[in-house]
C-alpha cells in the first residue's frame, strides 16, 4: 500500500532540511563580512586592471606593490621608471594618507620634461595607497602659450593707451606754411596777374 503525501508538505520538509534557519544567518556576521571583503577585492581588482588611467599601488612603506597595464604602457613609452614619477616626499605622503591625516593628496610633478597630476587615494582597510597619474604636459604648454599671448596683447594695448593719452594732452598748434608753399603761392599770384594784364591788352586791341 502506497501512502500519498501532498506535494506542498513534501516540498516544505525538503526546504527545511536543506536550507539553514534564518536565525543562524544573523548569528554569523563574520561570514557576511568575509563575503563583502571578497566582493570588494574583486571589484577593486577589476577596476585596477581595466582602468585606462595609470595606477600604481603602494604599501605602507611607500614601495610599489603593483602597477596596472595603463601605467606600464605609459612608463615604457616615456622611458621612465616607477620612481621617476614620484615626488621627493612620497614616503611621507603615503604614511600620512594611511594614518588618516589626509584623505586624499594631489600634487603636480615635473620630470623628464613632462608634467603629471598625481592623486594619492588611501585604502586603510587593505593598508594600501592607490596613486592615479594623469599626464598634463600639453595642457600646461598650451596654458603657458596663452599667458604669453595675453601678456603681449596687454603690452601693446597699454602702449596704445599711453600714446592716446599723450596725444590728448598735447595742445593744438596752428600749421604754418613752409617756405616752399609760400613761394608757390606767390608764383601763382604773379601768374594770375600776368594773365589779367594780358587779357586787358587783348581787349584794348579788339576795341581798336
């Protein structure tokens, strides 16, 4: 004889045997924290590898732990080493970030005729400091060219204003004709007198 058990009751009993009690999940927070930590590590690892910006990671003593592919390509292209990119007080900056004295630290570095904007971002939970590097050489050069052009334009404008002010302060003067102009005027007057005399003479001859 076969006993028939309702499907819903059998399913519930199986779930009860396989699934842990809900209360047991709440009593083990370390397990959840471990899962969250692993998720954070995975997320940071993916972000680190796929980021198009150069990233360097440092240990608390300031040594390079790893670099992402973008940083490797940039350093190879510029024929630079990892230490060439760092400021002189790099170790102190890393320590200050991990100590909590600075949440982030940004600085510009000039090296090998290049300009880089560096940003230190600490991860105290992992005892690591991420360094984001962006080259801004062309931007700084364009900025310098623009400043030089503006300075040159302002110099010309200042000279023009000074000349205009000097011209306005100069009192107007009467223009005297030169000796050549006087001689020409007298010559035309003399010529006009000759023509007038000749016309009178011809008129007299016509009357006779």
